[in-house]
């Protein structure tokens, strides 16, 4: 896939999946814009010194003004990949309104606002574009959301956003899709589930490969898709 000199935003780019996506994009020639929340994460980011990476402090992707300002400085945007989000394990009895709103804000509102701002950037560039969201298996199989209700609801919203926006923007050559991972093989997930079968989990590089295609110029027809990336799990 040829991303030479194409500008791509990757939210959550300093995380495990984000790092894999940014690495793949750089290998394909892209220029990456990576908003981050934590100074520590930015300092540990393995691609921080790459001349084709722009790290930008953006504390809250649910802050409409901040998101609009960030994307407003991008006049050659080709793709916007929305990996940033949040996770909460909590039975409904211990899930209050604040937890629900926090999950909606971190997952759905952030993807919505970044998509909205990306569309304006695509219009300025006048060359179409690509949006890729990250939903979750729970969005497609909500029965798996027991004790994860707020998270499942928020990710289901991301899936609905993807399908609706994919239909709305197709006429403008802006293709919107999402991936829906199961539990990914990351150090954090291994630590929290030490007895799991790690070989069954999709690797972040494998999920990144699916994202890379959906965001690429080579993807000319796929839109409104929620692509399961479950591995063997």
C-alpha cells in the first residue's frame, strides 16, 4: 500500500495498537499526526524522533474546540484513524451515570468529533479521504457485554456512527469503516489475564494491517463496514 506523502491522523497513536499502526504507516511513506494525552507516553513513543511524525498534546478528544483547532491546522489530510478510547469493567449495579458518560465520551464522542473535524479537512484538501474507527467485538455481539454494559453501549455507538457516516460521505469519496477487535495481544492484556491463551488473540500488527487497508488509497469500494478482527478467540 502506497501512503507516500499522505497525511494521516492517528488518535491513540502512542498506545499498543496505535504504535503498530503508526509504524506501518511510516513504512508505507505516510506523514503521521499523533495527538497524545500523557507526556510520559509521548516520551516513550518509539516513533517520536521520526521526522514524519508530529506529536501534538491534546488532552481531551471529547473537547470540541480543541479537536476542531487540531484538525484545522491540517490542510492535506488523507485519513483519520480513531484508536483512542476507554474501557471499563463494571456490573450494572456499580455502574453509575458518570461511568456511562465517561465511556461514551472516550469512545463515541471522541470518534464523532474527530470524524466531523476530519471531514472539514478533507473538504479543504479536495481529494476525498478515509476514516477508520475502532469498535469492538462487543459492538457486534452485545451478549458478550455482561458486566461491560457501558463499554458495549459506547462501542455499539461507534459502530452505528461508522455505518451512518459511511453512507453519508460516500458521494464525496470519503470511505468510513471500522475494525472490531476481540481481546488483542498486548502487554497490558497479558498482565490482566495471565492464564489466557495468548496465541488465540489477534496481534496488534494483524489488526493494524486491516486498518491500513481500510485507510489506504487502494480501498476504493469498502464503506460502512465493521470488520471483525477476532483472531482465533
